[in-house]
C-alpha cells in the first residue's frame, strides 16, 4: 500500500535560510573550498568593517578566498541567520541576514542566482560592550535621592563640558567642517561616548546653507536627506529650501548636544608620529589656540577647494566676478548682463535665479552635461527606496540605506542603465527641446546615468527643477560647443575661443571644486595630500575618473595612508549612512580595540590589486 507523505515545499525563505546556514557552518569549520562552492563565478562580497575594518568590495572567488584566509581566525563569525522573509524576483533570491563576530554585531543582505551567491553585503552595526545608550540602555537623566557624587544638573554638566573641551580637556576627534556631514558624524560619536569637537568658520551652524544663493533648495527629495537619529518631520517639504535646512542644522547641533566652535578657522595641522596625535592651530574669534586631537576628520563636503580659473584680463574686468560658492543671489542684477561659466547643478540654479530677478543671462557650456528631470528621478530612481510609497510600505530609512549599499559599484551600472533607458523614452520631448537649443547632453560614458556620474567624478550633471525649460525656450541664452572656453576677459566682455563676445556686468564661475584632499594640502601639506591620493571616484577609466580601478570610493570614510586622518563627505544620504561606519572605526580606536585593516590603502600609482594587500 502506498502511503502519501506530506513533504513541505521549499519556499524562497527556506531556500535562502538554508544557504545562509550552510555558509555559516562551512566558515565555522574553516572549509573555504566548501564556502566558495556557495558563490557564483561572478560574485561580489561588499564588507563594511565587519570582517575587514575597512570598506572593501571583493570581486570574484579568489578575492573572497584571500579575505577569508586572512580574516576568519581574527573575526570568528557566528550566528549566521536569515532575518525575516526572503523574496524571489526575476530569478534573484534575496533577503536580510544577521551575524556576529568577536568584535561586534552585524547585518547584511544577500542575493542568489540559481542557488549561488551573486552579491553579499556584510556590515558592522555595533561593537560588543560599547553599544549605544538607546532603548532600555538610555540614561535615567534624573538622579533621585541625596548624596550623589555629582551634584550638577544637566545644564551645569553641559556648560562645564563646553567650557573644558578644547582648553583643559583635549578632544579625541577634531572635525573640521560643521555642515551636515560634520554634524551627523559628531552626533554618532557623541552617542558612542567619544570626546569630539567641531570647528567651522561659520557664524553659527547652518550658515553653510544660509549663505548660498537665494533660490537654492535641496535637489534630492526629503526621504533621501534625513540626518542620523532625527529624521525630518512628516510635514517637511519634499525639496528643502536652503534657509530651512540651515535652521534645522542649527537646531540639530543644539538638541544633539554637539560641541561646536563657530567663527573658528583651522590654520594648520601637523601629525606627531611618536605621540600619535595632531597639533592643530586654530583661530577662534581671533584668539589663537592649539588643539591636540588624536584623530583629525576633514568633513568639508565631497568637494575641495573651489576651482577659480585664471583667465587673461580678468583683473581688468570692471563688473563683479566670483565663484558660484560665493554667489549671493540675483537680487542686485535686474537689468544687468550676466555670464555664467559652466553647465552643471550650480550653473543652472544660478542662471534660473538671475533670470527670475530680471537679468540678461548667458550660460557657457564647455562639455556635455547629464540632465535628469526631478520628477523622473523621484519616480524611477528614488521611488522604491526613498519616497512616501516606500515609507507606507514599511521600509525604514536605515533599511533603504542598506539596500542601496548592497549593490556593489561594479554592478551598479547594470542596475541603472535600464532605468535611465526608461527615462530617456519617458522624457524624449524634454531632451529634444534641449538638444534643439544646442545643449550638449549625455547619460555618462556608459549610459548609466546620474548616480554613477556622481560617484565617479562628483560633477557633470543637473537635476532639473525648472532651469532646463528656460534653456529650451531661450530665456537663458546658451553658448555651447565641444572645447568651448574663455579666451580672455575684457573690461565689460567675456571673449570665447570661437570669437564670440558676451557683454557682461557679472561673471559667475560655476567651475566646480578640486578633490577633497586639496584641504589636506592647504591645512597639512602637499606631501601629505599627495601621499593620501585622490578622494572620491572609483578609478573607473571614464571621463574625469582615471584609474587605477578601486572597488570603493577612494579614501572616503575609511583609513588613509596618513595615520589618524579621515575624510567624511558626500550628499546627505551618504553622510548619514557612512557616518556610522566612520564613527565605529573611531570608537574602536578610542577604546583601544584591535582594528587590523584588510586591504589598506595603496600608494598613489600602485596598481597592485586588493587581493595582494593585507
């Protein structure tokens, strides 16, 4: 007699859970051959600190083997498990994982194709024994009863901390730059108990935004732009005006109890190799002071020193000329003639602002620009992760950040090209209008669109919030041609190298910025800057991103070749997400934990691959 036996059908969740468990067991047994059998021929393991104390992407089985051989006995990963339900979409099985190492607790995300790992993300989320004081670990605040050793109330303790840090007590971390990046990192370090001081030339937090041109708003939507710990309220505008974000940042610094020195200029910094500390000279309200932090973080944004071109005859110009970073707005230029050199985000915003204020404006485009309409960007690029729909689906900002991080840079173009193909079709009339006006367009060297252009070179794009229509209809005049440039400047005219003469009362140089390590050269030395090498970019070999290839953004949020020097920047999303990993690295060093760095930064010009570096 045949007896029917009910066999549970394998579901996406059971299948992925079995893979995760299998990987954990094989690694526990140090069975590297068995572990690698679980990975596809094309595979990527992105690790943010958990195994490497670095930000690395391991591309292919040999690179993964090298990392595991070097790190398994140091990290001893365990308790691998699937968190929640897995999903199966277009043949890709994916889901959240958690695990632990000797040092900390981690989370991750895995994608399988045909039962084998295609992408794996592992991240350190907290250090064991040094968890943040949240939830059930939050401080009491009040000290009830009598006879306490510290009789000060909160206000007194806070005032004492502010008065002592940087004078009688030295900060462990000194952050140069008090914009959203520096504030977010300082908030993380504050929560972790790391003595930290921010210095900035601004009069008060938020002035980095208040001082920009009148019409400036964030081009990224609100769901993408939250600060660590304190998201914007749910009535906040989709695109935050500059003064509103300035007010928020000032409030953030106060509420998060950050130690912030305004009106303070960092004059120079020198590293003492023997002591392992920095000597930093600052001017605070005109008073010279010396700080001796252990760690120095340059949080000056992803851009460095403004690029101000030196055109022949500029000294004879009788009007006003300035870099876009110093442009106050178009109010004073009604009825005047303005020439804006450049055709990326700032150039478009400034041209639109000047036109709205009644100026006669000409944009000079020297090379092609990637344009994407804000509506299309929000719908098709951000929508699944950062939108009201995502919020309503239950997707948290933290999970959205992790999902974004789970896509290795090497495969990101393949994710983005189909999306931008849809955008091209959807906005065909928009792009045809620009082309007919003579505007030079591109979608990146490999047609992968906005984000790849951003991480490769940090420039060459504009998120359209209205200026493109003004170019298409001729309201903003356009001079555009490959290789077009300024030949010279006369008393009231910009002369281009094609012979064109543009009468001008105002010249705005929307000519971008240098690498962040330009600040290192300015504050420390050119030698240190050269030793560190470029900040930002992937070495992709595309325009303005020369090789050698890196699997992560160069020198950002991770150890550099200069001991105790770190770079922090990027847009609000990047500053928020990667501030966690930078803060954990600094906290571990503050507590004296072992932080052996896998694949340390190579010297500029060294093209040896990561798999050969330990």
